[in-house]
């Protein structure tokens, strides 16, 4: 089956949805999402969205906080651009129906909170379910727009490029759409488009422990790199310091806003340890807090540490953090009277597909926005609540730039061939997928986690390459399934993370290595860039 649209958007978080709404006035939009439309990382975002909204705050302060958190690897021009666009981005969300929390004492003003690394209260939120509220508003707008067609239960398999169609390397390659697996019908659909936008989110599932949803398998990064796009800064995986530690809790994140409102990290013996690591104590940047917790757990031999906000009134806690309070209570933890057991977990990919200030990749007609992209904003470590801001700002810029490609004919790609599944048979080797999935994630957690070394990285890459041989054999000889697509993608992303880490012989932000513990601004104050893969056709 072949489908065509002016714009193909892959992903339905804040970036994908807001982009779709922006371009839908200019042409037809096919919005593809691998599960239901609202199963996204955006929906799970608790804390909020950062933007200067107070007279006591300033754009300069927000920009400097971003640069400090990013260990001065962030691009100053991109930081200034995104921070400056923040107030308008908030207005757009409000116009689309997002309801942010107001102050009780002055209900005409928004209730601004503070998170780690921020020097001012500038986080707009909807209690502790900000992302869910933003997703609700955007989904409602998208569902009601006549120019947007939503395809749920569709997962991208590979991008369609001109080089792939002509079966030769081109000096100037362009993206013509994507092959998409309709998982409900078990059929691969050919989507042709004038503009293709990757908004697929992150890659937390590459690691054994993550607070990401199950969909976060690095799909966009993997398919873009295989198509020839450059990736950058893949070594910078942010580990959220505080994920609920409980045998039956599936990676539930405890928002940084809890520390922003005064919570204290303590060891099992009650000792508050963060003053030993940073002058901002519990509001230090996430990389420092995650390493501190990791060190305390290893030093003390404990399985977790505890986040204590019991000095606040029970009524305040229940009102400010209703979702966190109820979830913890469901697991037998009353955060109004006891500390919450927490551990770090893979949370946010600060690198990704390298793009310019408009969200354009090095492949013509291919854009990347949101967590899947490396825009230059986050540098070596993302400042809390800058991710939702980045997503909507770059969606707007990409939408503006995309109009350049509307001059193409309505059905410009009659030469695109349907997916070739000849010779493929149904696999009876499900164990290959499940075993390799588990081994990749354990290898990444043990060898390429919060603390790394040259030897660990070599071991990890050797294991990943062996696994990739099995996956390639399976991929080219058996029928495609969503599990196989995701397995292939996490293996690709794992390789890119390891190779990026091997190129950075220093410790900066989220990348900490025992063999190179110092920061080296003279040699490594630049992005780590890996060229796209060579053209690979079916054997």
C-alpha cells in the first residue's frame, strides 16, 4: 500500500503534535505514532516547562543557567534563541487549551516552581502532571483538524531516500518518506511525503533501568543514521536522579519539582549528603545529583537513597503533588510521613540527530525535532524543564522552514517502490529477540552507565557488535515485526552511544569516565559528531 501527504510526521509528543498543527494550514499531514496517540514521553512529564514569566527573572539568567547545566557545550546562539522564544511558546500552548496551575493567593498569576540548576522560579506546571495536560490539549486540537490524519499503531521501519531508490551514493541525498509497519494489519505501508519530520522521542529503553515509556527505543535516531544523517553528542544520556525504587513500580519518576519545593536527599541513616557534593545541594544539576546518589549507594552498600519532604505539611504535599502522592501511596509509601526510596534511571537523550537552527538534518526534506534531535541547546546536560520548551520552539521553526518544500508536485515520488519482503518467512526464533533485547540493556547499564571507563566501553562495543550480527541475519531473512524493529534500533543506538563516548577523552556533564576524570576545554569543547551510515541495500 502507498500513501502520500505533504507532511509526514513520525511521533506524537509535544514536538510532533505542535508541528502538525502549525503546518496543517498549508497542506495535508499524515501523523504516525507507534502506539496510541497519547502514549508519549510528553504525557509522563511531571515537572513543567521552563520559560521566563516573571519580572524578577530574565532571559539572560535562563540562558546562563542553561549554559552552566550544559557544561558550556551548549551553543550560545541556540540557547539565546530558544530562551527568547519561551514566552511565545507558552502563549501558543495556552491558546491551544493548555491549563497551567495558577497561584491560590493571586489566581490571575501562574504558579511558578523551581527545579535543579535554575536560579529563579520559572517553571510553569499543571500540578505534577504537566505533560499529560499539554498532551491532552494538543491531541484534542489535532483530532479536530481536518487536514491531519492520525495513524496509530504504526512504527517506522526505515526512511526512503533518493540514494536508496537509485541504489547508489549521491552527493546530495534527500528523504522522500518512510516505510511504516502497520502493526494491526502486519503490513508495511509506503508513505511518500514532501517533508518528513522525525519527532520520535528518546532512547531510554536502551538501558536496563529507565523512567521512559516502552516506546522510547531510539527509533528516529536509528533510522536517520542508517539513511545517512549525522548524529551528535550521543554520549550524553541523562540519568534522572530520582526514580521510585520498589519491586513492583515500573520506572515511575519522582519529579525534580519535589526537590524544587524543598525535598532533601538522605541516606538510609538519615544523613543529608548533597552538601558534600555541590554548593546548590539538592538543587544541583542532574548529572551531579545522579553521580552523588550512585556513589552513596555503592559506598554504603544500599539499594537506594531517600527523598524526604516530610517537613512540608501533608495538605501541601497532597495538593502540590497529587499524582506522585497517590502513586507512592499505592505502593505503601506515604510521602507525607516518610522518605521516598529513589534510584537514578536513564531519562533523557541530550544528543541525537544533528540539526541546524531550523531543525533541518543533512538530508534534504528531513527534519528532526524534540528529544530525537541534537539542536545545540542541551550541551553535555539538559537543564530541567528545557525539553518541552525545546520541542515546541523547534517545531515552530521547522514548520516555518518546511513551507519551502511545498512547491513539489502533489505526488512527486512515483518511482518509490513498495517494501520488498520477497524471500522472508515467519520466524520461530522469538528467543533471539528477547535474549538480545535483555543483553543489550544489561550491557549498557553495566558498562556505559553513570560511570564509565575505556575498558568498559571496549567490552560493551564488542558485545553489541556480536549481537548486531544475529539481528542483521534475522532482519534480512524473516518477516518484520515491531519487536524486531525496536531491537534493531536499540542495538544501533547502543553502538552510537558507545562510539561517541569513546571519542570524548574527558569528563563533562553526563559523560563521566574514570580514565579521564577532568574536563578538557582545550581539546573537547565541541560536539561529538558521527557521520551517517553508508548506503546499505538488501543482501
